[in-house]
C-alpha cells in the first residue's frame, strides 16, 4: 500500500489531480481516491514561517 499526500500552493488543482491519476493508475480495484480540501494555514516548525512560504522550498 502507498499513501501519497501533497499540499499545492501555486499549481492548478486539476493539473495535480490528472498527473497523480496518470502516474498512479493501474486499472485495478484499489487504485484509490483523490480528496481535495482547503488547508487554512501552515507553519514551518523550524522557523515559524507561516502560510504559503511554509510549504515552498524558497526558504532553506
């Protein structure tokens, strides 16, 4: 079993969903589902950076 989770800030959701389907789909029962929901906020624990900047690689 594989579980894939991602948070997307600046990429269209449809593009991410279609790419995930194209990559992960085997055509067999159990391929899974994609759930889309809003993330209200985020925080990078090391720096305390919040919001979009907390989930991008801009800050090393």
